[in-house]
């Protein structure tokens, strides 16, 4: 990985040096433009969902709790 990074750095330095000294001359020969995109209206899908009805409430309830006796030896 270090070897690839080192080689890439050397290539970039050589390219920058070539441009700075005039050895490499870059000139634009044609104007660029962004692509044209046309968007037309659409429609979202419709869904129908039948879900259960949930009722939340409170009620009083009596619960029998067992008793526990602990006898020491």
C-alpha cells in the first residue's frame, strides 16, 4: 500500500512540475455543459390498510398471593 501511495505521489509531483515549467501545456478546446434532465409529473401509489382496533384502559383486579413461611433450624 505504501508503494502505491509513493508511486502516485511521484507521478503527481512530476505532473505538477511539468505544468509549472511549461513542458505540459493544457488548453481547453471545447466548452463543457451539464446534462439536460426533464422531469414530468407522476403519481404515488395508493394503499389501503385494514388494521386491528386497540383499546387501552385500566381495571381493578384482585390477585391472590401465596404466603411463604421461613423456619430457622
